[in-house]
C-alpha cells in the first residue's frame, strides 16, 4: 500500500524545492517536480528564480516586483540559475536571473528590491465572495470526476500537494459553461511555513501561475482539463504590495481584459482574509484551440 504523505511532509517537500544549492558565487542549482504536465510547471521556475535573486540581496530589501519571460519549455530535471547584480542603489536593488538546462536558456527574469519606506496608501477593495471553508478543494473535485478525468491527469493530477486551491465558482472542470465575470480561488500552504518572508514570497510566486490563464478561457467555456486547449505561459509579472503569510488563506481574483492572436492576457489580485491587497499579477499566454482533444 502506498503511504499517503502528511501535510507537514508535503510542505517540507515544497520548501525544499525552493531551497537552492549554491554552486558558485551568484550561481545556484535547483531540483524540479513533476506535476504531470509535459513541461516543468512555470510557477516552480518563478519561485526558484526569485529565491536565487533574493540570495544576493540584503534581507532588509524585500522584493517589490518581478518581470519574467518563459523562453523554452523546461524539463523535469535540475535547473541552473545565474544572477547578474545589475544595480545596488540607495533604496532600490535590481537583479537579472537566467535559468538554464543543458546549456539552453529556458527563462529570464528581472527583479527589483527596495528598502522599507513610508508613503501614500490606498488599494483595490476585495470583492465579497464565498470563504474557503464552504468550498471543495481542486484535488477533491478531480477525484470526484474519477474515470472522466483525462488519462494524463489521473496519476499526478490526483496526488496531494503542499498547496491547496479552492475555486470559488462551481464550474464543470471538463466542460464549463461560457460566462462572464472572471474567476477566483483561495490558496494556501497546507501546513505552517518557516518564518522566512523570502520563502512566503517565493511560494506565492509559485502559486500565482496556477489558474491564471484560466481567466482567458472562462468567457469561452474552455478548461485545461478539457483537452481542447494547448496553453503555455509566455511571460509573467508580479508586484508585491504588503506583507503576508502563505500558510494563511489568500484570495486570488482573476480577470482577462483581452484575448487575440492565439494569446490571452490575464490579471490577478491577491488578498488576505481581512481584505488587504498583498500582490498583483499579469500574464500573457499562448492559447491554441485544438480540433481534436488531447487524451
């Protein structure tokens, strides 16, 4: 019988995934996880690249923005990260990160860090939506589908993970009805995380790639599990506004202002339970509609 990992073990594995091995000055190596997708999950590379950049910046300068491009599909294999110290100013620090596999550059990112300063304060209001306690997890939803789940998702797609996601909308995972209004989901680590703000930001970067492109599919009645869409993240931008903990529930509210040219643009806002806006995201992705569904 296969032993089911505890939630603590799942989170330990996730944190270990973000812990990089330093192989030379400003050079790091990280492992990869296989979630059942053909290529390595883009959120993993986002989180690891942010960890690599953060290792070269003083802790009193938290990251406030990151802008990344996914250049080539990554393999489920170790990834090498190199950090270029672009600028160290009085208030702002800039880093450039390249991710390589077998000598190929698969990803690049620029990240900016800033000293903690005081200034103007305002934010977008969090929408009134159902709380996470009343919602099933995405894992529970996938397990409930049973044999209807596409074959490529039946193993990796039904295994427990260190991050739990709960969708606010009650959409059919395989055949959603076209609708307006965007999408939203609650997310958090399934067990307590270390008291390291860098880890919490890296894991939010990881999770921010989950479901973001779905915002461009919702108006047209498509989903990742339908097998009718070939999707790939092209770029990803993220801004960190306020402190948070990723082992507390966060609400991820997503919309898509435009889709054209086999690409979709999606935006996201991340709120704490008490309504504080802690991060914003934007991503454009390739979305190709297939004549025959992938099995």
